[in-house]
C-alpha cells in the first residue's frame, strides 16, 4: 500500500491563485444572472423581448466608453474626462458633416478625435506634454473634465451644433441607423451599435490577453515599480494604453451622435461615474492589475437592468440611485477584501 503523496506548497499556492482568477471571472456573470432573474420574477413585462432589446440599446454608449476605461483602470489609472470627451466628439462630428464630410469620414474623424484626447491624457500622465513633469491621472483627467467640455462649448459658441439641411443632413446617411436599426431583419432585432460594441469588446479583450501591450498593462497595474525593474517601458506603454482607451471613447461619441444627431456640448454629463461604476462592479480593481472587458460588460448590464427593472416596478428615480449606489459599495468592498486576502497570502 503506497502512502499518499503530499501536495507541493508551490502547487497548492498556484491552485489557489488559479481558483481566485476563475472566481473573479465568473462572479460578475453570476451577479448578472441573479439580478436578471430577480427582475424577471418581480418586474412586470421585464422579460419581454422588446424590453431586452431596449436594455442592450441603452447600454451601448456606456459600454463603448467603459471598455476604454477598463484598459486604463487595469493599468492603475483612471479617466474622469470621458463624458466631456464624448461631448467634444459629437461637436466634431457635427462640424465635419456641416462642412460636407460623408458619414464614414465623420465617424473616423470622431473616433480619431477621441484617440487624440486619449494621447493627450497619456502624454500629461507620463510627463511628455510637460517635459519631465508626470502628473497624477486623477488630476489630469479632472482638469480635462472641465477643459474638454469648455472646448466643446467654445466650438459651438456655447450652443449645440445642429446638422443643417443644406450640407450635413444629406451627408448623415446611415449614422442614425447605428442606434435605431432598420425596419426588418436581424439588425432590427438588435441595433447595429450593440454589434459594434461587441466587436470593440472582443478586439480589446484580445489586446489585453493576447498581446505584449496587454500583459504590460496588467504588470504596470499590479506593481509599476516591479514592472519598470523588469524592463517594461512604462511611459510608452501608458501612452499607448490611454490612446487606445481614447479610441473607445471616440466610438462612444459616435454612438451618442447617432442617438441624438447633433453636436451637444452638454451631452454625456455624469457618464464618467457610470463608466467607473460599471468597471468596478465588473470586478476590476481600482488599485490596478485586475479586470476584464467581459466583467465590465456584465457590470454595465447589471446597472442597466436595475434601472429598467425599477422603472417597470414603478419605483421612483431616487430608489434606483440608492440601489445602484449600494451595488457599487458592495463591489468596492469586495475589491478591498480581495486585496487584503492577496496581501495576507503573500506575506
């Protein structure tokens, strides 16, 4: 009779880490399932297909911006200027259309404008815009939160930019279709914006999990000093990550314009709070080093389902806000407990 083989402590630790990663991946999906089933059971009309399609449509704009925020938060950063950047993108698209640009040029220009904003943030954070003066992401994006919206207001003379019938309206083409869909077929069932956001999410997931840039993002967020010692080019990586996140913000601006086809300097107010909340609810750590696009999308759907279900239950808006705040508080508390457990495990 052979004696049982004792498990190697290293193997046990590796198994625990693997189990924690699986739990972090599955937990947001389980929470989404619980919230959806709860609303399905108690909210009249919640389970109707038209209502499910509405939930997906309502989540699309926030989802596009939150995918970009996931990249930044994984790398240990934050972006408080998302809503202002979206407003600026809508103004830029309206300006392009009024000057005779076609819808494709306007879309690409809007996405590029978001990317430029992202690169500006990255350059300020790493100290390239102001030489040898790196700044906190919180301070940089808080400053741009006001500055970008000011630029958006300045472009339109403190007024929205309406697409004129003479120039822009004829060039708008398929832009409104992105958020409204067509009258028949599969794209009528689920609006094109949802498929576009899904494609964006898949692309960013591949970048984070299958490329050197993604691995460096997790390394910087986990321990920037250690990443630097290991040879990771931290400034260049952060610069590229903020630029990539900016492209996602640009996409959110395109969808916002498709939903309300005008340049609006007051659009997307409070979007940054929804975006950060969705990323945290989805399991990302505000300390960096953890997070996933799938978790973020689950977080957005949880928030949208709660809002929609509360409306179906005829609850006042203040009740919805309290419930959402409670969910965010629980998510942050779970994140703190997870970090405490990790530190205890490594000590």
